């Protein structure tokens, strides 16, 4: 099972300057390593967050990747 939730909020800060916040949360249930289904990776949650301000020709952004510090391996092979 897998799902992704995304939210993007923008609002004017001053004339010509807009602020924004974006959040992305993705979930993936356990993935099995072999066809016999004896080993698996476990569930994973990946939450990325960014915020910043932008004008017509420039953007200042702060980005946090893997906010929950999920260390679940993306791929496992035997």
C-alpha cells in the first residue's frame, strides 16, 4: 500500500512578495525481500517540508528532507 499527501499554501506577505509553505508526506507499507515473504523492509514514512518567500524573479526557500528521520531502507536484495 502506498499514499502521498501534499499541501501547498501561498499568501501575500507584502506588495509583490509572496510567502509559501509546502508539505509532502508519503507512506509505503512493508516490502518483501524474497518470494517466500520471510523478510521485509517495514513501513516507511517520508515527510518533506519547505517554506520561503518569492518575488517576480527570485525565490528564497528553506527545505527539510525526511523530517521524521525515517531510516527504513528503500531497497533490500538478497
